[in-house]
C-alpha cells in the first residue's frame, strides 16, 4: 500500500463543511484533519466488529439448522417409541 503523509481536500461544498463541523463537535476535536482521522479509526473498529458479528451469526445459523434437524428426529423417535409402547401395552392387556 502506498504511504500517505498528508491529505488536502479542495472545493468543499457547504454540506461538506457542515458535516465536518458536526464531526468536529461530536469527537470534540476542533482541527478538521484530526477529527476526520478519529472518525476513520472509529469506522475501522466498527467494520471489524460488524465483520466478526456477521461471522458469528453465520455460525449460529448453521448450529440452529443442526439443532432443528436433531429436534425433528427426536420428535419422530418419541412418536415411534409411544407407538411401540402403546402396542406393547395392548398385548399385555389381551
């Protein structure tokens, strides 16, 4: 990656200036470049957290599918056991 020593942003619109003032106020840094860098660091942390959460969600969804399949098998097995027990109970009564 190319080394960046400094940046310069030219021709800011009124909206851009308003956004920079808002950012500076929120991060309590009143030098635009420092406020922008603070926002960049926060953005990077947030994207890393979101990526980890997305991975965790995928893992949990896979586990959920496995648990659903297992629970369906358990329900079927319990039904079969009940049938066998009810048939076995009928034979003892006869």
